[in-house]
C-alpha cells in the first residue's frame, strides 16, 4: 500500500496546486467582478460558461488526448489555464472573462481526466480505495487553501491572478517531468438520459437539481457574501466552511443511507437545506456570525446529496455498469451547474443578493417532494443488496470527471443463487 501511494505522490502533489489555483480563481473572479460593478447576471454567466466548457471537455478531451498523448495534452491544457488566469488579471472586461472562463472549464476537464486516469493506472485493487479517498481529500484541501488566499492581497491588483498562474505552472511539473509510462487512452462516457432515468428516476432528477443548487451557490456565493456586507476574509471563511462542513457530514449521512431507504435521507437532507436557504432569503440577517452559521448548515446537508444520489443509482445497477451510470450522472450534474448560475444571477439582480438561496431552496424542495413521491412508487433495495456508500466531493465535483469513477472502490454485486454479477431491480 505504501509503495502504491508513493508511486503517485508527485502526481497528487501537482493535483494539490491545480486545485489551489481552481479554488483561488473561482472565488477571485466574482469578488473582483462585484467590485468592478458587474451585474449579478454577468457574474452568474462566469459559472455557466465554466460549467459548459467543463461538460464539453469531458466529452471532447479524450479524443484530443488520444491524438497527442497524455503528457503533451496535459502540458497544453495547463498552459491554457495559466495563460487565461494571467490574462484575466490584465483584461478586466466581463465579456472577455465569460468567454475565457468557458475555455478554462474545457481545459480543466482535460487536466482532471488525465490526472484521474493516471491515478487509476497506478492503483491496484488493494490501494484503489485509499488513493481515491486521498485524491478527494487533496482536492478539498486545495480548493479551501486557494479560497483562503483572498484576504492576503488586495483583489483590485493583478497579484492574486499571478499567484493563480504560479499554482497552475507548479501543477504541471510532476506529470511533465515524469518518466513513467502514460496510462491507457481515456474513455469518453456517453450521456444516455432515458437509460439513466429508467435506472433511478430520483437520482436522475435529483442530481440535476443538486447541480442547479450547487452551481448557483458555488458561483454566486461570494457575490451574496459581498452583498450581505461580509468582508473578504469572512467571504473566504464562509465559502471554505461550507466545504469542510459538507466533507464532515458526508460519512454519517452516507452511513445512515446504508441502513434506511436512501430516498428518505435525500428528502430529509434536502428539506434541511431548503429551510436554511429560506431563512437566509427571508430574514436577510446582517450578523456575519448568523449568516456564516446558516450557510455552514446549508453546506453541511447540501453537500451530502450528490454522493447519496449516486449510491442510490448504483443500488439499481449492475456492478459492471457503475462507471457508466456514475459517469453519466456526473455529466448530468454538470448540466445542472450550467443552469444554476444562469437562473441565480438574474434572480439576485431582480430581487436582492439573498434571493440566491430562494433558488437553492426551490431546487431542494423539489428534491424532497420527488424523493418522497418515488418512495411510494418503488420498493427500496434491501440493505444487504445495496451498493456501499462512497464519499464524493460535490465541492469539487465540477472538477471530477467520469474517469474518477474508475478510481472508486466498488465490489461486484453477487446474486445469492449463482454468485455471478447481476443487474439489480431493473
């Protein structure tokens, strides 16, 4: 196990800096844009364009990597991201930012797919789960560390954009300088919506709605914080705390969903997220402590929904279809993250910054209602036949790709009668 982890240590080190750059740039653009007086609708388009580029990248990047090879493609994608980060600090213009953000999303999908396929190539059956967990932890830590750099420098200067560029260049080095053989070609995952819906209607619709809510908050949360009167430091704390709270809450919520109908857990967590969102939208609190407290509660429950929904979908699928189902759901989540900021920006412009949580609350109420309705229409999978819950970071799931699904440690489902892989409850 130690030898397997050491073999990917340099790659994970580069991954840390990639996500530090992602975390810093993801919060820097909306904060700087808000100071420049950009409309909230425009700031929402930053998230929309990034997510659209990322989804397209998941579909197209495998072809590019197969054509030029992993190392060259990785270096090219990283170079594009670094250049755009630097250019964004020079050209302060909303139209350029939106266009460049789409290219960043596309290139980020390519880099993430290469990293994840490289880790998967180095992993063994014994180390796969440990490597996947370590990878998720590093992405979380990287995003948080990047966000917490906002208070260190005046966002009106290009310094933080330059730091983003430095992080990205460092991320390039371990893979570029590696002498190890390149991994197998990337596999493109087709999005088959009818098949996904037939497999699990709750997971299909639920993950789309989770993507809408998370995409809206992930893009516009910093804008909400500024509109609510929070300082740059408080905004960074708020955004980072939601990630930590979601990470801490995932395991207990997941273990609970292993014991009872996952749809009940989805409904309960969504209901709590909806209540927290409605309190923020209606009360308009002005105390930083109260705001951050409610947002942390929101993040703690909202960030449990994606992995529980994925686990529920896999309960109804055969073990060999895990990558196909989970990868398709991940792309569906990406579509939701395109929709969320597109809706959230105009709503915040028309009403007020707190209306961001009105958008998330509506999405979570719909999840609650549909999960309860479906629980009356279809029996739950017996506890002994369920797929084991695995933590998945929705804080960074926009930078997780279908390739990452191959890293997750999943056992093959067996039927009691034959001991062969079986498709369950289709």
